[in-house]
């Protein structure tokens, strides 16, 4: 009945990436940072670095750009503030106006706490939704980690061997020079 959908469902899990990676597994962050610097000096592109905790200065070394997520959070907060104020003004002035002691219908000081809470709520929800959309995370997605040791105490430096210009022996020698505990290749990482 649904041939295209059935084909997609049957292919799920069978499609592998054909990328090859050379992984250097380090025990110490100093050696990893030094290996990253040498790779950058030799103009060898680094695919990614996996660490058990954030390393200061690694973003600059890998030329990682600042995230645009704070701007999305700000826009979500502005939307939340607008919706919160609009809803309270509409409720108190149009939908259900109550004359309480001759006070004005649109008393902004009473609207501040609810408007603040809705601002925070919209900012947070829109940020989480944008993060999941940007990273393509969804329920049931299988994680693809290069080595199980990164969940404990290892530091992994991944170099994609995408062209013949990158010499695997040179990358391996750089890893060895900087005391990599293990050097291995992995195929099919995303």
C-alpha cells in the first residue's frame, strides 16, 4: 500500500556512512591539545574532538563559531513576553472586564509576574526545540560515539580521511609523537 514508506523502513539501520576516520585516543588533555595544534599547523582538518569534560581554548583551536542559540532564546523570550502581555490585557479588558474599585482594566504592574514567567517558558521551550532541530536529535536516534572510552576518561581526536591529500601515516605519527594511548581507524561515523 505504501511502497515508498516500506522501502524507507526496510533501509533503516542499513545505510552506513562511507567516511573513514583515524582516531587518536589520549589519556591526558595536554597531549590532545598539543596534537590538535600540530595538526592545525600542518593544515590537516580535524573532524571532531570528544572529551569527557569541556576543554578551555579548544573551540578557538578548532575554529568553532559561536552558537546562534542565544539569539533564538532572545526571540523566544520576546514572543513569550508579547503573548503574555497580550493575553492578560485581552482577558482583563476585552474578554472578561471586571471593574474592581475603579482601577483601570490594564494594570501593567499586576501583569509583570505572569509576563515574566511566560517569557522564561517560551524562551526555554523554543531554545530546546531549536536545539533538537539543529542537532537532528529525535526520540530513538542511536548515538554514534567513536569509542566507548570517551564516556569515562579518554580524549579522542578524530581526523576524517576524506581525500588522498591527507596522509594517514603522517597523522598516525603525530598521534604517536604526542603519546596517544591508541590509534585506530573507524568507518561509518556520522
